[in-house]
């Protein structure tokens, strides 16, 4: 079974600075998808970014980018120019190719310091 | 507007009193799923459905039932709730298939079982 590990329960960053959230996963599959979800205080699950394992290029969405290291099974999220609205719980998630189920990590709570 | 809705958003009940949490999506998605979120554990899948009348267990199905009689609806049933089912519940849906489609989450239902 696949597992997803987020080793940083809490992180904090100064406003306008850059922060990187870590995620590692364990799988024997070669084709899969990886996601970062944001959960603000409203509790809504919001997709931040997704990465297809077959793509070598790292995904980018505005201030959010990932560092996908397939051999190391690592999928970190970098948030540039942090804003107060980025404060949230962030979840890393794994999905097999051909299977809709998401396997989540335990989350990292990000605090933005004004 | 494309969305997944859940009702109720908040529910406080007592042990043993049957309850149903409804989930509905308006995107004609084939795949629907229920997750529960607990502190320090992330989100874990309870049940999922690949299509009408097709359901299967996720990682933590004990104490829950589901049904899928219509494509848009996927209710979660707790026939005899217990305090260990106190949690935050999310319904999610996606198009299905092997395309790595994004899952859309409902707003969550906070359940407390006394």
C-alpha cells in the first residue's frame, strides 16, 4: 500500500518570504499523480497543484511550485512571496494511475508572520 | 456553478441514533467518495463509488454504510453512531477513469457523537 509522509507538523514563514513544505511517499508503482491541497480555516479542501509522475518538468501555479524527485520519492511544495492568505493546513496526496482514491499525508500547518 | 454539497454542515448527536449525511454533485461525475479527517491522521477514505449501484470499501469502512441509487447523490449512513466516529467528513467527486482528473471536495460536515 502507498503511504505519504509529511514530517513537518508545523511551519512558519515571514510574510513575503519563501517557504518549502516537505512530502515523501512510498510506492512500487511507476505511474501515479501527486497533489498538494490547502485547507484554510474554512475547512474547504482546495487543490493547489498537481504533478503527473511521467512528467519530468516540475508543476508551477503562480507563486506555488513543486520540486518532484521521482527517484527519491519526494514531492515538496515551494510557496514564494508568502501572503497572509496562505495560512492554512497543507496536505500532500498520492493517487495511483487508474485509481481515484487519494492517500493523504498528515498535513503541515503553515503560519504566516506579518 | 460546479460544486459538491453536503448536509448538514454541523451535527451533534447521541450514541446509537441513526443519521445520514447527504452528498450531491452537479458535475455528472461517475466517481464519488467519502473521507474522514482526524487530527494527526490526515484524510482517510471510508467508502467510494465508481458509478450507480457500484460501491466499495475504503480504508476505514467499519460503522458506515453508503448507497448510490442516483449518479448525483452518495449519502453516508451511520446506523449506530459511536463517539469514535466524531470527526470531520468530506465528500468528493471526480469524472472517473484513468485520466488523473481532479477530485472536487464538498465543504465538510463536522459530526460530534456524544
